[in-house]
């Protein structure tokens, strides 16, 4: 018995054609995200490597939380990685008064280290601290330099808090050096200032100096002008012990205000940047103003991610007793701190307001709010620079080198969170036997990013998280797509012609 295929009903044919058309246009319209890459250089044997990401990554990646980052091997396959320090044990802080020793100047009056051994002999106690072996200490008023014994502190040195003679007034410039053996010294930052001034009926005092988490047993303070030093009466140092190493703070370039109102200026920040430090550069000399600093949250916050550890230890130390800030009445505005900013001409040089520690969160803008009109900041609004600790990841060198860092240059429309292969894992998943109280054993890695996108492209990418813009096709595939669409239209026209011809035959047979 022969079985003949039953012809499809007209409605079935129409549905089939419509389904094929929808499927075709869905495939033709589905565009993979446009990605960019940068080569990773490895040091050490691995198999794990630690990579600190330059701050420039925020100007490249499509998402401020960097969820689109991938690490790929030579075959282009994603290799497993995890964010470092998100799960590490909480840091331990210590504040301690430390011994200080007044050191003399050379015969010419300069703070010359060559006279140290001739004038003083130190002995090291069993616990590593210093004691004078002979000769009394130089009188504090005559000291051109000071030796600070930090040998009993563990971890990185966060800041030094100086005490000076009560009657001291002026600007006292100095440089700091660090050593572990009193013979080999290395600089700590640039020139710093101790400031105690009376201006406009108020006292301006700056006696705390950031140390940048330096690891050292001893510090040496050397006055820039030995004839214009100030007697120190005490030094306290705040230190922190962290399980994982901390990448050095990096700074953005100068940022101009995006807009200014009657009593504030707003500064746009690179999206996703965890802001930990702020420098305010006043344009006009002899300017002093009280300001409140707030962070403005994005209208559409990024997907929640684990809180970095720590946010910023200096902010926590300096603002433990901070009173709750009054409400500003602006939604999405987070008050951070109040301060006095200044740029004053003094006989010993210009006095500048210090760096300000912020909380380490990500904001879309920083707002400088003045107590009076914004003109108290000068005829030209100040520029700012923000500092942040680069985020660090650890990856498994799986597969063949070279390895590369990859990211999307524009957000994906309707992307599924965590659905793409190669997304970040938990450290405990990446590293078997991981303990939050032990550092991850990993070699070092580094990456050099391409130049940042031009401003117009950056503006489009920055707005993409809030505006549902479609992903633009790559120009190199433009003609291929047009050709594919043309072929698809011809196929659909042929299917439609065949369908209508079949309908006419069915009607003819029915009649």
C-alpha cells in the first residue's frame, strides 16, 4: 500500500512561513558584543597569577562593575578568575605612639645623612627597636632631621600624626624617607607640609601625613629648609595589617566641573571608579573656603557586587566620630565629609590643603558644596583629581600562553547576568583550600591598555547603562549583513510565491 504525503493546509503553510521569517530576522539581527583585548605579561611559574587592573579599564569596559571582563588564553578560551580581596579577612588596625630622635644638621646647616654615623651611634635592641648608644640627642629646637622608630608596628604604615610645640606657627616643608637598616633609604612620596596658620579668625592645622601603606622599620623626616623646622613633641602612626597585598594608589588626571550651581560644583567621575582619595586644586592664590563633599549616585545603579575590603581605612580612621551630616534634600546625594580647602601664599612657599580620604565607593559625580556662593572657591572653579586602589584579580593560567584581557566596548541589550562563560568565580572555587586568613600564592601579571576612547565614544558608552540603545554592528561586517538580508528577502519572496501558487491550485481543485 502506497502512502501519499498529505499537502499542508493553507493556515499551516502561512504559520510556517511566518516562523521561518521570524527565525531568519532573529538570526540576522543577533549581533555578538563588540570586544577589545589587551595582552597580559606573566611573571613567575604560576599556575595562578595576580593582575592589578590599571584605572584606565573603567574608560574602556562597558560596565562600571567590570562584570564583562574575561581572561582568555591563546586559543581564545575563557580561563577561570576571581576578584582578590573581596573575601579576604578584615584588616587589623593599630595606632601607636612611636619613639623619635632629633638629628643634627651638617656643618653647612643642611640635613646631611653623612653626619649621622659620626654624631650618633644607635644600638638595636632584641625586639628590633632603637636606643642611643652614646651622645645625647640634639635639642629639638636645633634638629634638622628626625628619626622615627616604627620597628614595633606590623603591616603597612597608613599615616603619621605629628605633635608640635604649642607656640609653633607657620608652614614647615619636609620630605620623608624609609629604611629597614638605617643605611639604605628610599623616598616616601614627595614634599609634604606641616601647617598651623591663623587666617581670617580661624586656625588652619594640618599635622597628619599619608604614608601610602609603606612597609618600613624606620622613617626619617628631613626639613626642606633646616633653618625653618619646627620642634616635634611626639609622633603617632596608624598602621594596618592586610592579608592580601594592596596595589599602590593611582590618580586620574585633572577633572573640571561638569556644571556649577549657586552654591556647588559637580564633577563627573569615571563610572565604576572606587574613589578613595581626593585632591582639590584651587585656581587662585590666597583662597580659603569651607566645603562639604558629597557623592552623587547614578540614576541606574550597576548590579550589586561584593563590597571591596577595605573600603578605605584612612576614611574610617579619620571619620569615626563624624556627626551625621544634615540632609541635603537632593535624592541620591551621599554626604561624605566637611573640610576647609585653601591655597595661601606664605614666606616658606604656598600652603595647600591636604589630600582628603573618601570612603572608596563608586559615584557618578562628586559635589563640592560651599557655605556661601560658589565664587568663594575663586573666580575660576577648582579642578579635582581622585585616587583609587586598582582592582586586582587572580586567574588560573589554563591552556597555552599568551593570555589576554578582554572586555565589551558597549553594553549588551537584555544581557543575562552571569550567563556568559568565563565570569568571575568565588576565590574558594578558583583556589582549592583557600583560606581568608592566608594570602593567595600567585605569580605577578601586568597588562598595558590601549589608548582611552575619544570623548564622543566615551559619552555614548557611559550613557548606555541608562539608555536602551541597540548594539551597533561592526563596520567590517556591513556589506556581509546587507548581502545576507538580501538573500533572505529573495528566499522569503520565493516561499510566498510558492505558497500563493499552492493556494490557487487548491481552489481550482475544490471548484
